C-alpha cells in the first residue's frame, strides 16, 4: 500500500467472462440519450477551451443536463419529413463574468459558445438533421453557487481539490460480448456509415451471453430518403446483420446469433424507418447520463457509477475524472501486466483533498489460472500510483476531445 | 352610391400636406418590432403556400404573434460578439391535420415550415445574424378554435366571408415627409446596404415637419466588424446623413435637416455600434403589430388601424385584407383621378358577409383647388367598386410576397 | 404660447360627435390582448414599487412585452375543463444588480417580483383561471442596454429627461358612443360580474354610430360552470343585452341597438361558452399594446399613438407618460373650461430635454357654437402649462395603480 | 427450474455486508434529482388514474424525463428570498385523444393533469417552495410513436407484453449501512421535519463502511426563515447529527461516526443555508433517473439498473416493473425463507412475451453459514414464481402510490 492508499485485492466473484449469464448494452451515437451526452460533452469541451483561450484557465462550469424532447415525423420511402421539431434544452452552470487578479474584466459568451458547439456536433454526426428547423436548440446556463473556482491554468501544475465525495469505477479487459457490442456500434457509425448512408445514427445494441451462446440484438434506424421501398429496406437490414456478424466472429469463437430490427412487421408495414436517422424525431425523449457509462457500455454484471460523465467540468468534477481515470488505469494495468482475467479499479474521493490522493483506490483482480494476486500486486500498485500522479492529464485529454465519455 | 355601399365625401380636415405640424415614423427592417413583423409575414406566406401545394386550398391559420426577446452583445471596433442570443418565439394557430372530401388525410408540418421560413427570412435580410446561435427561434403553433375554414382554393372563385367586424384604412398620396421617411429607409436597406455593409438593418427614421421645415432624425445601427475605429464610424454616420439628405432633396423643395445617431457621444465612446446590425442584440425586445402600419409608416396625423397586418391569414382575415386593400384602392384612385390632394379610404366589414361587400366603404377626399368632390365622385366610386370586386387578388399577391405589410 | 411651447388652435375637422360615421371598440379585461396589458402593467407597478422600497428610487426597467399563447379547452354545460394550459411569457428589461453611491449592493428579485405580480393580478380578476395549471406563466427579463438610469427618487424633485422622441395624444370629452362602449364593459366587468358570475371577463364591445343610430355589438364569454344548459345560456345573453341597453340609454338619447354574441348558432350548438371566461383558453393569442389605447378605447376616428402604454417604466418612458398625461390634460381642460365640443392634446417629446418641456404641446379644439378659440385660449394654455409642470405626479399615480393604461 | 425459467444459484461474491468496503448514498426528497423523480412519478400516477377514471384503462404514456434548471436565491438569517425561480420542465409522451371500441371520443387533458400533479406534489412535500413563483413548471408532453397500447383495463386480467428488452434487479436484505442511510433520510424528511421545520428537504446522505467502521456524511439544507443567526444554525446541525446518530445506533452495533454539513466554514460564514430547503434554488440542476435506484439507494457494491424507474408507465414499461418487482421478490423471499444473507433477483424481459414470463429470472444467494443453496432452492423458486404470477399487482400499487420509485 502506497501513500496514495492503494489496495490490490482479489475480487470476490468470477471474471465476468466466466459468469453464466452476461448482459451488455450500448446506446449508439444517435440514441436520444446519447445525443444529449454528446452535446453536453461538446458544450463542455467548447466552454473549457473558451475559458483557456480567454482567461488562461478553466473557470467553474457544469453542463451535464441536456434535455431532449422528441419531435414527430412522417417517414416515407424515398424521403419523408419532420412534422414537429425535436426540442433540445442545454442546461447547466457557467461562469459568465470574471475579473482576474489584474482587474481585467471578462464577459464570456457562454450561451453562444454552447449553441455553436451543439450546432457543430450535430452537423458533424447527424447529416440528416437540420439544426434550427429539424431540431430547435435552446440554452439555460445559470451562474453557479458563487464560488468561482479557478483551478486549472495553462501553466497547470497544481492539482485541484475534489469538489464532492464521489466514486468512479473502471474495468478491463472488456469481455468478448462487451467488445462485440462496442465495436459493432462504433464501426456501424464509423466506416460502415460512410458507405451506407441509409443506416441512421440511432443504433442500439443489446448483447446477451448465456454460457457460450451470444445473442446480439440490433435496433438500427433506417433513413427513408435512401430506401425506395421495402426491398431496399430489407437489404439494409440484411447488410447490418451481416456486418455485425462479421464483427462478432472476428472477436469471438463462441456461437453468435445476430438479430436486427426484430420488432419489424413487414406485412403490417411496421418497420424502423426514420427521416433523420434517430428515434428522437418521433416520440423518444432523452437526457444526459441515462445511457452508456463512461466506457461506452451499460454492464449490469459490473459495478457502475450513477454519475453522468458527459458535460461535467473535467478540471475538478471528481465524478467525471474518477470514472474516466479508473477506466484508463484498468486498461493500462491490463495492457502492462500479464495474468489478469478481470480487473476492477475503484476510486473514492474525499472532499477537499487533492484529487490525486483518493480516499480509497482499490484494484480488485481475478487472476488467470496459476497466477496469484501477490505475484502482480506491486506492478498493479505502481501503475495505479503513476496514473494517479498524472491525473491532470485526463483533464487535458478531455478538453481536447481525446477521451470519450459515453 | 353603388350596391357595395360606397360613399364619396369631402373629408372634414386639411390635407395632411397642408397641416401645420406633421409627424411620421418608420421602423426599418432591422428594428425588433419589424423583425417580428417580417418573420410573421414570412411564416404566413410559407404556410399559405404549403397548404396550397398540398391540399389545394389555404386552411385556417393565423401567425400574427411573434415575440422577440433581446439578447446581449459586446460590440467592438473590428468585430465584437453576441453574448446571449436573441430569443424569438413564433406564436399562432395553424391547421395541422386535415381530411379532405375524398377522405385523404394530410399532416401539415406547420412547425418546421414556420422555422424554415424564419431561417430563410433572416438569412436573406440579416447577413450578420446567425440563425440558431445568434438568434434562437422556437415555435408554438396551436390548433385554432376548431372551425377549419376551407375558403380559398386554387380554382378560386368564391369570395370568403368576413371573419370579424373589422376596419381597414388607406391613404394616398403620401406627403413629402412620408415619402422621405419611407424612401430613405428602403434605399438604405436596399441599394445603399449593398455598397455599405457597415450600415446595419436597424434603421429608425422619424420625420417632423413644421410648416416648411422638415427635420429627419435617423438612428442607424453600425456593424462593428466593418469599422476599425471611431473615424470609420463617423464616416459611416456621415455617409448616411448625406445619402438621406440626397433622398430628401430629390423629393421636396422644403428645407430639410437630417440628423443621424443624435444620441452618440464620441467623447464618452457612447455610439450606436452593434455586432449584428440590430438593437435586438442588446436590450430591445419586439413584437408583431407594434410598429409600422400596413403602408410602412406610423402616421399620427392620419387615421390608423390597430390591427397587426403581418402574419395574418390573407384569405379571410378581414383586418389584414381591408388594410391592404384600402391602401391599394387609395393609390389606384389617386393615380387614375386628377385633382385629389388627400384621400382616405375606409372599409368596415360585417361578420358573415362576403368580404367584397363591406358594411361601409367610404372615400373621404380633399380636392385640389378648383375641383369639387362632385366632379370626381363617380370616377372614385367606380374604382372603389372595381377594386372591391377584385378583392381575392389581394390574397394571391400577399401569398406571393408582392405586397408588403409593414 | 408659454415657455413650454404650448399652442392652442382650432382643429381642422368636425367634432367626432358630429361626424357621420363613428367606430369605437374596447377589448375588455379578459380579452387576450388586455390580459397581456394588465399583466405587463401589474409587473411594471410591482417592479417600480420594489425599487422604491429597496433602493429608494425607480431603476431602469421596461416590461411592455408580455406574450400570451392560447391554450385549448373543452367547455361544457355545468363545467368543462382546460386541456392545454395558456402559456404566458413576461418579457422585458429590468435592473437586477445595483450599487448605490455608498457602495451598498442590491440584488433585486425581478423575476419573482414579476411572477408574483402576474399571479396576484390573475387571482384578483380571473376567478376561474388557476395560476400555474390553467395558465403557465414564465418570465424572461434581461438586463437593459447598460445605462442604468437613476431618475426617480423618493425625494423626487428632479424632472427626468425624455428617453426618446415620442408622441402622446389625448382626447376629451368622450363621445356618447365612446362612453357607452367604455362604461358598458367596465360595469359588466365590475358590479354586474359580482352578481352574474356566469359572465366571463372576455367581453369585447364594438360601437358603430351612423348619424343618430348607434349599434352596440357585444361578444361576451359565458362561463360553463354557471350554466346548466342552453336555456341558462340564453338567459345570460339576454341579461347582458338588457344591461348594456340600460347603460346606453342612460348615456344617450339616440337610437341604440344592442347585439350580444351574434355569431351564436343555437341549433348548431355553436355558442360562446368557455371554461375560464376568456377566449385565451382556446385559440386566441394575445400581446401587449395590440388592443386599447391608454384611454381604454380604440377610436379610428381620432388620432392614436402606436405606443404600448402598459408595462412601460412610468418615470422616464415618454411614450407612456405623454399618452397618459395628454389624456389627463384633455380631461382637465374640458372639465374646467366651458364651450369645448372636442379637444385633442398632442405632446411631442425631444430626446434629452426635461419631460415637462415637450418640443410641441398643442391643443386642438372644436368649440361649441358661439364660442371662439380666442375666448378660451388663455384658459386652456394655463391648464396645459399647470399639468405639464406637474408631470411627475403621473409617475406616482401610475405606480400606485391609480391610472389605467388600457 | 419452473416454466417461468427461474434459476436459483449461489452468487459468486461475498454478501455486501461482509465486504471490506461498502459505499451507499441516498439523495433525499429535496435533492434536485429527487424532486424530478418525485414529480415524474406523481405525474405518472395522475395520468394513469385519469385514464382509468375516464377510459377504463391506462393508455400509452411515459413521463420519465422531468428536467429542473436551478434558480438563484439570496438566503439570509431570518428569511431570504428567491431571486430567479427554479424552472422545471415536465417532458414525456401521453395519449391525448382516444376513440374507444364504441366510437366514443375522449380528449384527455394530459398537460393540466401533469401540472396539477406537480403542484400538488410540491405543495405536499415542499412547504417553503411556492408553486408558480419560486418554481415555474412547464410541460411538453408529445404524442408517442403512434401505437396506442390499450393494455390495462379495470377488469384487468390480461398480462401485457414486454415493450422492450430490459433488465431489473432487486436486493435483500439491506445491509446495516444501507438501512442507516435510508432510514435516516426518511425519518429526517418524515417525523423529524414536522418538529424541525428548519431542516429542509434537500438532505443527501453518504454512508461509507470500512470493516466495522461506518461513517455517515449528511448534507442538510437549513431553511433560513427558521434560524435567526449562526447559533440557531449550529443548533440545527447538531440536532441532525444527534438524530442520525440515534437512528444509526438503533440499527447497528458497529462504530458509527456522523458528520453533518462538513463543507461549512463558520468563520467565513459559508454555511448550507437556503430559503426554500433545496439547493435547486441556487445552482443545482436535476433530472429524472440520475439519483436513487428503485430501492431508494445508490449502491455501487451491488448490481444496479440504469433504467429510470420514476415516471414510467407501470402497465407495460418493463424497465419500471422489473426493477420494482425484483425488489419486491427479494424482500418477500428474505422475509419468508430463513438462512439468506444476501439475495439478488434479476429479471430479464423479452420483447413481445408476457411480462410474467421473463426471459431469465435468476435468484443469486449468499446463504448463511451452514445453509446450502439446495436447501432453500425450492422455497425461493416458489416465491419468485408466485410473485411473477402476480405481476399486475405491482401496476396497481404503483398507480395508487403505494410503491416508492426513488
């Protein structure tokens, strides 16, 4: 155990990979909850960067509360239309007025910064969704509770204090099922999307493993303007199934069964057709922190933090930092130390103490056969220590958009 | 007097041109009230056209209630910024669901139609104002009171019934002072703007004539990104003064005195500098129907209707139609009949009667010296009768954007 | 002519009482536009009083922009219900933060003051309309354009400067038709309402006089919970007609014809039945300054100011002060000077000059037979002068709610 | 294993009570997230009851998305004030128009039902928070995705189909730490509040157990109008500490250390003083599903579902039903079967199958010393089976408000 109160212990359960039943879910980029996560995080990055550019340090803000109210739409083969726009309210706190030590006064255009960030984010990822007409974006950023915290300057150096008693948890390595769910969605919304514009951004993937049988259920919004009829639609659905099956078999040797848009009823014409590529256009509301955890997944087999990671200030909001950091640590440990079958890193903060000195930092491991925790304890501990020492690096990478939060 | 209950009578006052004191005002294109008028009217045109395109007739709607809440901005020589966006709420009634005689069902995307109309209007006239970030536009269009009125079909023909007891009034010819005020704003926001992007759209012109002395007071928002310093600013103000003086002397032989941005205090640095070209960016709210009357002017020397003309349904909203029609009639009469020094046309509707049969249509004239009302009565009456018969033409021209409403 | 630039002249028209056709309208207390006027003015009074109580002077504010978006309702004999609430947005500017000469800092709760004022106003005048559920009231009060004007202190004394070039106009005496329209609505919404709760607040009265025939058309919302069936409804309508007829015959000897709810069709069951007593519950939007002028009437036969009087700061907003003051002056003159058949007072401000020194103050009179303007000129001028000298009294009475603005 | 696919198995970890480190948190009634949960659930109950009363069955709705935007306040000893109101937006889907089999048409006033539910909920639990002025409540309830599901009639009987693939998890018995955290908050906001109005509703309790040392950290908002000065404040804080200590020692024999309002700095005057009893008045935003899980706690040591339970339709929204039901089952099993030290019930639905036939229902137990899973397997299984068969009872109890959801 180091000064940093790091413990390395055996975990009191099987590796998730070895449990009998495993459930994993990912709400893709275009799921209404993920849209909110994505915008909240974009707004956060834009505010942090604006503060750095103008004041030289990140001022107090927190924008982890975007609310999306679904619209209504009339999708149709060949191209339908949005009837009522989606309404998206960016909510949070941000410092609007600041006087530095020299008496220089700054008025920060937090509201327009937030709106531009939302506009740019939507433009980058949602080609079918027109900003301002298909989706109305409004903003309510109040001032915070008065204690402007000047904690993160360009010169950097000082480690901020924890703003709350909060808890972060990270896991590594991902199980096969987790990797399939994560990879499939990322590739569908990545390279696959480029060649297949008919596949919308709202892709939800559920993975269920019972023993060695993995069942992957995909709900993928199809964009109406790219499909002329039912035949096209079925082709798109088939395409997704084949693609996901390929991703899965690349990752696992277990039996994999992939289902796409299972609620479809072709005879009734009840299919998952959209105009904009997201169910937010018709009846599905969303908000921040209701979907994926910081590692991109919902994993009931694992400990999860309830904290919304997206949108929070990455300088001193411990709920955000510790979730991202614990995940980073877990991944580092697993990539550097052999013989770990499952690792859970938990960080518990203590209000008022520097964030690189958590109240508790525990690493719970399931070792591979033949390996004892004692064999690897020192290595693990050293890595945890090193990464904690480097905690402000997380802040920088979040602001630069290098770390995903959902 | 015809079947249409047309009266032609002497007016019981001097021609406005001959009154001792005359006051005229015009809120230019970029005044917050005019922005609302312009958007309300654009939304109205877009809805009417959408109904015609889809259903073949204009369904019930009324969108004469846009509300603008000012933002805040930090203008600066060389280019400042918007701090808090302008908020603009499009309010009104519109038919969203319609079943025609054949049982065909229509869902009209009234909200997205309205938002697109607002976006296009702002894009066309406000180059410095970015839709969705400098100005957030939201929409609340409810259904009306249930009686969907199918009154104006492509085949046309039937004249609708008046929906209200309402009053419209029009005047001709314009006085010199009126023409100066109207022309100066239109040209400043027209040809002059093209060459002088530093002059914003928010131009308010007040004309006051006492006897033969005309004083023109212009408040013109200057756009900060086009002026590097106070010298540039002063050049722009001088340019406006010269231009308006030229317009005035083209129109009148009276003494004209032109003042521009009289509230400026160069020593204090208190000048009319804006980032977007409108005072809506900083503290000036606006709404429909609070500014110019249908002829583009506020004229306390003349009878005015309180009706907001912009945004109303041009098919059967008698408050709109009669204000536009009475102005048209007045202009037609004056251009066709000699010897009229001042003419006021008033149309009073009666609920439930066809709109081409007003309860009262009276023409009050001030004749030129040597002309008697009796000399021209028949001619005037015939023109009023002809124009009333052609009332549905007003509707068509409004939908096509040929008639201005503010 | 005094130092104050007061002119007394004959008006160049007949007295309105003697014109052939006269039109008068009043939108009663519960008309959507009047609801907005009433709330805007209540908010204004509450803010002014709050500033006086806390800071000792009225700070800069302007709240003349309330927007009402109609709800939807399902009225029914015996009691129906509101389906979608009315939405009411209080818009304007108000000083939220103030530092006085001693360095004492004040945070003024402008938003909650405004909401409470709206709540109290609705509670007082709209017994059937439940605040917060039948009507949602929100508020957007921004800061103004920065120049906090400290103009009206308890110690008073100094006369503020005009904030704009603006125009006010007042008339006296009212014609018979005007008095009938005004009195009928005030009594219906006053003593009559107490005994007849079935008559709602949304009463619109139109008066039309042609020669000596006066036609009064009343649209009166009937409250459903007080009428059990069509017979009750017809009784209520008959009651209103009789009451208005009595008011009219008390005021005039001319022929009077009173119509109530003329659009009703008993066979179709199409009647003016409401749940809350106002058409705002179903499809009628409203906003400030779109209805009655400062004297409570819309009078196309008379000069009218376009300024919204309700909601404006009564300390230095010249548009408000001059409309109220000119009406007060006209009434004073007529009550003190005999032989005036019609009087119009116009006040034109000049930016930056004290408001008791208007640029122009003209009194245009139509004298009674046998009286010459010269006979009364001095008396009129003296009264105008006296009232102008006393201009700050208007401010005090507005804040105390003694003057009505719509 | 029964027809219902019920499995009873040993859990692969220690009982939470026996783990080395345990963390538990509860956001009390007045925490901004809990306010949203509470209102969302109240709205849900009110809608369900309205549908039952009018249509005889619960129609499609989902209201699990309330968003709270914090206000600003100026608390002060003896009584401060709210400066800017809290803004609360009720978001969701609800059936507004319904035609039953007989052709009878219903218009459901979903918006006013929701607003009234929010008003009543706030009035019941938040005595210091004035509806409509301290908190502005607005509502955006859209129609759903069109498939009106008529699933729960008064006659009942039919078990609805799962609307989604979703997962619920419940635990019993609670650990001592969990019971302390839960009980302390419930009693503080229950009996204690009655006698101590100075203690506001916003009470957040964090419990941390390391071995046999329990640390309870309470953040309790104190209401300013009940404390005249710092001494009073300290008395209130002391009172809370004593009360919570008593609750804790009643529940456990372990060492307990209670801290209250640890961030206070009496010298700086930085204390947790509020005007309304909740931090929502100043800077803390909130939304549904971000706080407590269905059992009232946040328990990182246990599996948790990400589903927001509050606000969801209790008839067929499987995410809600299974979270509540699994908790109920766990509690029933533990109360009826001896020898269970820790029990986790997981229910996994399958879209389109009746909700009483989950895809997986597994009971993972940690048995007491000397007890084998095999000894109790049949009893546990029978209870799970019985409770599943009775699933619609959950729906009824939720509608009646008998089950808490947060």
